[in-house]
C-alpha cells in the first residue's frame, strides 16, 4: 500500500495501490457477515482472508458509528460490519467539522508530514487557496503586525513561536499538542482559510480566549456571542494575504522572521525555535 498525504487547507489524499484499488470487496461469510454486528475479530479475519498480502495493524469497530477503522502500517481505510465493502477516503465529522481521517493519519505518521503544501497547489481552485496570491517569501516582517489579533498561550518564559492557524484545521490542532509538549510561548494568530471567521471572532472575543481556542479545536464553540474589536484579526488576514499564506499552519520564528509551512512534530519545532533550518 502507498500513502500520499498533502497538507493544505485541510486537504488529504489517500492513494492505495494493488488489490486495495478495488473499492468494493466481498469477504465471504463470518460472524460479522451473518449478524451485521461490529465485531473487530470477525472483521480482522475476513480482511485477512481477502487481503492476504496486506499486513493489518489494527481494526477498531468502536471509534465510529456503523463502520470499522482499519489500519495497515501508515494507511487507514474503512469497512462495514461484514467486511464486504472497503471504503478508501476521508471520514469527516460534520458536527464538529473535523477531518477524522486527517487526525488519525497524523497519529500514524507524525514524522512524515514535514512539508506543508500551503502554497504548493495555489491556483487549483479549491476552497482556502488564493490563485493570485504572491509566492511566500522565506522571511516575513512580524513588525508589520499589531499586538492585537494574537491569542497568547503556553509558558511565557519559553522559546517563542508565532503560528498562523485555522480553527477547523486538523493539522493545527495536532501541532498544538506538539507545542504543548515543548512548553513554548505561543503567539497564535488565527486566519480564516476554511470559512471560520465567525468562529474565530467568537473565540477571540471570549472571556477566556485561550480556553476557547483549545475548546474550538475539540469542536466546541464558545457560549454566548460577545463582541469586541476584531481589527487585529483583519490585520492577521491582510498579513497572510500579503505574504502568500494560503493554508495553515504557518510557523514564524520571531527572531528573524523565518517561515515554515505545515505541521511539524515537537523535535522539529524545538530545533527551528533555536535557530535551526526552516
């Protein structure tokens, strides 16, 4: 099996070669096939019979309603209770607006998502891209940004990074966990790539913006509708447009304005914050 991931505006592509290229597979009979119940053991057995050359890492029939998640090395796919139908693609939670497949792939492949494609596909017409945006410079001038527009969290005395994020970006949520591990001083500047401006304003204007920020990554919206001056958010988005930030996350080192795009694991973030290569 092969796995191709790209990290721009929350998009993921999952390519599967060989026998898994067939979307519908018949797995024969078995406990799961007869009863229609989500039986991970029966599903594992059925898949092993139909895909003998594929090494299955795990089957989880409790995570999602009505389907089983199947992992095979760095890859994820899904099947029904009988293991007759194989589904290759993304599972998207419309209530929380989270890409569940993206989050799972990040768990399985934390070290492979080291190159963001925030600007690689500019011009493909997909939501969140800006076909006419300029090529992003390697360094940006953070002095052009006002103090407003940032949500600051983490250890105030720790190494500092500025991150441009979208609150519906699964990669941003995952990278938040990496930053928390490091105890960094994070200056998070939300921008609306995935039509999240109303949510961003609600978080930014919340009584406790930091708590609201992390709750939003878990699919929770701030209670009430507080109003505040959101010109700082306008400045974030203008800065992003000027510098060609067409996707998230984007990480900026304050000391020299060096930029890296896309999700990074904790070791890479730590090295970058200390002056390592972008």
